[in-house]
């Protein structure tokens, strides 16, 4: 492994104000999920009493409440990236460089100032992040398979399952590339992200190897949290026996998601940051891999175009179109 769990936990301890900030944000989102789902279930139960089927109406009412909150959470994603995730990345990068950080609320204010210096507007950061995800998705779909370094003949279903888990552990790579932008103090985020994508591509086997180990850590912790939360929630929703089964599972999943986003995700993200900075140290982008990226994803070329257009003040979001379905090119 190219990451060190002890150092990662030390970094988490030093950025405790941000972990608390993340926890409060995602706890508020989780609580809102529970509240709106409960309200929807209650309204459905009341309507169902009229029709004689309170259980069915309560369940569908809960789904409606859950859906409304999902839409709200989706609308908050740009804010969460700019103010929460990017801020945490900024302080982690500075700690890795040996810098001292303010304590308490001052750490959060300092981080957000660093992010604003690199990305004047949230729309710019969000646009860069979304385009990075599109290119990474196309690249990983073609190059990332466990059989690249562990040949397992005749076990197709097992390999497919392992590949899925490993790829899920790579969901933080877009944030790692944002960390590269902050670390290099890039004036042009599009050009810097393009360079980082090439460096990632030419070292993809190192990332695959580390993602294999990281998958067990991230998803093992997430499963543990889910199981720990499921027990108390069964008792909590026992007052609504008609919908206890499905809603209990739903509540446990949402709570586990909240803990994963606020505590477990930073561990995985920091691990991949360590990997990226270690394996790419002193490297230059390889033109061969630049050409491969251009062949894998048509969207990769947008980084060059947007880098040429960048003047440091543009508010253009640069949000890409949806990726094409099927095929290798995006």
C-alpha cells in the first residue's frame, strides 16, 4: 500500500474542526431525510385510514417524502463541494506540506479562503469537478479491472463483484485532483486538472492496487456503521409497525450514508491523496497517455479548450453534458 493509515488518522485528528463541521452538515441532511420521510409516512397513514389501507399509503407517503429530500440534497451538491469538501481538502494539503493550521472555527474560515483564492466562484469548481468525473468514469470503465494485476481465471462473477467494489472506492479521485490544483497553487484550474488526469492515467495500476486494499477499509467500516445503526432504529420505528420493516432499512441506510460522508469518506479521500502525491512525485505528463485519454473520452479535449479560454475571472461553470450511453468514448 502507498498510503499509511496511522498518518491518515493523525491528519483526521488535526482537522477535527472540519470533521465536526462535516458531521453537523451531513447529520442535518440525514435528520431532514428522516423528518420528511416520517412526515410523508404520517400523511400517507392518515389518508390511508380513509381508504382502509393505512399501511400501503404510509409506505408510499414515506417514499414521497424521501424523494423530496433527495431533490433538495441534489440541489445542495455545489455548496457541499465548495464549502465543505474542497475546504477540507485545502487544510489536508497544507498539513501534508508541514504547515500549521488555525484551530476551531478559524480552521474552517482559513480553508474557505484558500478555496476562494484557487476557485473564485463555486460554479467554476463545480464545473471542473463534474468534467473530471466524466473523464474518470470513461477511463476507469476501460482500464480498471482487478485482472490487471490479479489473474482469476474462471471466476467471472467474483471478478465483476470485486471490480465494482474497487471502483466504488475510487469515487474520491475527482477530489484528489482538486487537491492537486490546490497543492500546485494553479492559476488555471482547467490546465492543472488536465495535467493531473494524465498523471493519474499513467500511474493507474498503482491506484488500482491501492484501491483494492482501500475498498476493504471503506466498505467494511460503512457496513459496520450500518449494522450498528440498524438495531436502535428498529426500536425507534416500532411505534409505526405497519411500515417498520421497509422504513427501518431506509433510515439505517441514510444514517450510514451520513456517517460515511462525514467521517469515512475523508479517510478514503486522504488515502488516495497520499497515493497520488507519492506515485506522481517528480513525474511529467506522458504524451502517450495524453493520447490515450483523448481516445477514451472526447470530453478530455474540453480541458484544453477551457484552459485556453481561462482568464482567471470567468464565471463559466464549464459543466459538461451528460456522458453518452454505451461504448468507450464519452
